[in-house]
């Protein structure tokens, strides 16, 4: 029998969402369009079942009910993003008062229920007016937006993150071309990644100028998508391919935000290919008197880890080819291959969801230890969850595989905590089934099932399980079930 895992009493239990994926009200009350609203309108055929986020979960109108659910599900924290185009419809300039009012109501209601808000400034819904992270005006516009949010909400919101997954949004916006603005150019991708990391670091410095150094476990961070990359075989070529993929997808983001500089080895590689980004490549400020460089680093107060799956890399990459399984048909394989560099392959021993996402809690443990070894700081798991084709049958959603998934990943978190990783909380993805980007609405992640006709919320079996876990802080397991 496996010993239960006991989490500390102040461990934050919650869920995460993003504005575009749940709010709806795409054009209401003065909101401007985002690049995702525009993309979904112009290219409906690129999204599973031509779904769109115009109404999403209608959280814009149902926020009070949703906060009620969070309370019933034992939340002590809730991670959500602000919609930049709801607050600044043109990206900069005139502020939309209705947008401020909406988020004021939400933040106040959360606090009334004892739920600490963890607010992300940017979860991919760039105001259409700003077009792209290549826009020369973008940094100024971003800092105006950040300042508006920090000053307006900062008395009540004590946990902030700048960006959600700059790695994922850059990769699909500028390398695979699957997300807006649909570009396929590795050099531009690297420049945009840099623009985002630079914007992030300036917003961190701005926050500290306005609000000072926070209490431990509070302040400003970033949510990074981190997936360990394992070699597909024992060959030295595959080991090198995995190292390169890890350098570009993980270290390129992790080291600037934790250590204030790019990994030299990756920078060298990019210089040699003529692809190194332009601009300030050093993020650090001088060490404060008497402190170590790490203490005075102007980078994050805490790190958010979004973890879903690991990768397996081979050097055998004869073509450049990208494809995402967005149908949930297990026969439709995802492909990610960069000619001459690396290609991701399936793990023959792996367990996969219908969308070809491998289920591997040990890789979360691996990532957490890696963070500990780079820099000791508070960590939150800002996203983790499983997309399933859940069905409502006679008022019930039987999602034991979700419970098994979260159990396995929380056991990995607990193990990492015992090994010295300062994990302060876990935000499951997601509170409710929502607009899963290119996957539309078939891929469901919520504790709450959302009926697409009525938008009615129904708690799944995982919801009562999660509520009990959050109430007691004791994790029993594992559940005897496998994914999908
Ligand atoms: C993360 C995002 O990449 O993964 C979320 O931050 C997203 O917004 C989640 O929904 C799951 O991905 P997907 O594509 O299956 O919805």
C-alpha cells in the first residue's frame, strides 16, 4: 500500500484558465479584437469542428457562478489571465472602463471567498491593433499595459505572471505557423522569443519598482512550458539531438528568467547558424552590495511550471514537418521535425492520450529538480491536466483517468518537495472545459463539464475528488485507471 502524500497546510490548491478560452463576449462592452479572434474568424477550417471562442464558456457573464464553484471545489488560489484587448482595445491609449470593472468584480469576489488571484498579463490574445511581437512599438505598449494592471490591481493581486508559455506561443506562431500570426521562419521565431523574454524582464523590473520586493511566495513570475527532451535511442547522435532540442525549447527560456542570461552553448550554436537574436542579450542587473548575483537578479520572484508531456528526440530528421493532432483520433499522429536538427518521435513504451500527448509524471519530477539545481526559488505548478473526450451520461461524468493523471503528477510534485524543491501550489488545468485552441471544444480539461448547448456547468467525478484533496491536503492513490 502506497503511503498518502501530505501537503503543507498553506499549499495553494486551485485551477487555471485563460481569458480567450473561457470569457466569450468577444466584442462586448468595448473589447477590441485579439489576434486569436481574428484568426478564428478568418480561418475557421483550421480549428477542429470550426469551433470559435466568441462565446466560449461565457465566463464574462457567469463569473459569479464560477467563483461559487471554485469555493465549493476547495480553491485557495485561482490563476487566470487578463485580456489585454478588453482593457486596451487598441493595444495602447484609451482604457476600456468596462474591462477594468469586470476584472475588479472578479478579483473582489475571489478575495471575498478567500481565493488568492494569480494573474497572468498575457496568455496569447495580443490586441489585433498591435499585430505582432515583431512590431517596433510593442515594448512600449506592453509596458503601458503592464503598468496599468500593476497599479490598478496590485493592491489586491499579490501573485502575477508576465507571460504564459512564450516558448509555445513563439513556436506555433512563428515556426510551425499553426497559431496566429501563422509565420514559418526560424530566425523570426528566435527574434520574437527574445522580444518576449526582454518584455518579460522589463515588466518584472517595473513591478518591483512599483511594489518593491515581495514576501516569499508572492510577487512576479512567468509560466513556462517545460518538457524534458529524452534521446530516442542510446546513439550519440540522438543524445546530441535531444541536447539541442532541450537547449532551444527549455534552456533558452528557463535560464534568462532564472539566471538573467542565455545559455552560452545555445547562443554559440545560434551565432554559428547566423540566427542569434538582435538586442540586449544580457538580462541581469549588477549584483547588489554584499549579495550574490542570484540574490540581486532582477528576474522572477517565483517560477510557474506548465507541464503536460515529455519529448523524445532523434537526429534522423530528413525534412521540416509540423502537424498537431487536433481531432483526438489516436491514428492522427502529431509531427515535429526540423530538417537536419531533430525530430520528435513516440515513446514505444509510453502511455498516450487520444491527442497523442504522452502521460509521464516522472518527467515533471525531473523538471522540478532541474529548476532546484539552477536556482532555489518558490515554484508553482501553474498548469497540469489531461484533455479527454469526456461525456455526460445521466448527469454524471466518469473521469477516473483524470483523477489517475492528477494523482500521478501530484505524487511526482510531492517527491520533488521532499527532495528540496520549494513548490508552493498546484493549479490544475482547468476549472472547466474550454476553448482548447486548435482542438476546439472536443478536448476537455475541466473539473466542470460545460454543455456546449446550454453552457451549464456540471461537476465531474474529479471535481469532488479535487475538493476533498484541497480540503485535507492529503493525496491517496493511485487510482486504478489508465488515460483515455
Ligand atoms: C497550455 C496552455 O499550453 O496547454 C493552455 O497554456 C492550453 O492555454 C493547455 O489550453 C492545453 O493545451 P491544449 O492545446 O490541449 O488546449
